């Protein structure tokens, strides 16, 4: 008989599959946002840094929101797992 994984197992697997990319995009967002804040708002660099920061912001928010949309009853676990500095 085939045994299907539980929802809890699926949630943990989904988090594990996405946590590395989520954290990388979040780190990149903070990096580009800091560069943006340090530059002159009328410069070309400011526009370039803003575009890079926005791109990474939307990437990490999309990962989080997609997981929450798939597993709304596990929102707290998803948010805690993505933002924690554990494994």
C-alpha cells in the first residue's frame, strides 16, 4: 500500500526547498537597499540600485507568499522557518 506524506511533511519539504533561495534574495535586497540609501537620489546609480533592490525584494516576498498561499494553516511555521537563522 502506498503511503502518502502528511501535510506537515509537505510543508517542511516546501520550506526546505525554498529557504536557501529566500534567504539569498533577502540578503541581496538588503545589500542593494543599503547601496541605494548611500547614493545620491538624482544619480544613475540610485536608479540602478533601486531596480536591483526591488527585484530581490519581490523575489523573496513571492517565495514567502506562495508558500503561505499553498499552506495557509501553517503560516506561522513558514514565516518562522524562513526568517530564522537555523539550518
